[in-house]
C-alpha cells in the first residue's frame, strides 16, 4: 500500500510536465501568429517613399543589367514630392 501514494505522485508529476509542455507550445504558437500578424499589418499599412533608381528605357538602364521593371513613382510624382 505504500507504493500507491508514490504512484499517484508520479502521475501528478507527469501531468504537470505535460501541462507545462502544452502551455509552452501554445505560447510559442501564439507568439508566432502575433509576429506574423504584425508583419502583415505593417506591410498593408506602410507605403515606402519613392527611391531614386534607374527606370526601364533610360540610357543608363540599357548599359546596366538591373533596373526597375515598373516604377511606382513617376518622375512627375517625385517632383511633386520635392525630390527632384
């Protein structure tokens, strides 16, 4: 009969260990979803400023291998913003 309390104690310890593991997994998933949600929020609400770059069709773009495929900022918009 003395083994019965020891067995109950080991069951409680195992249950506590499982509970801690499940809480850690739940916390990790919550952190993952929160971080991804924040990234989606920032991506949807931010609008980067116009960046100076070589546009397709410009003379220097023909000499270079890389240029913007389709610029979101036209030269007119840059003038409106006071950048050039």
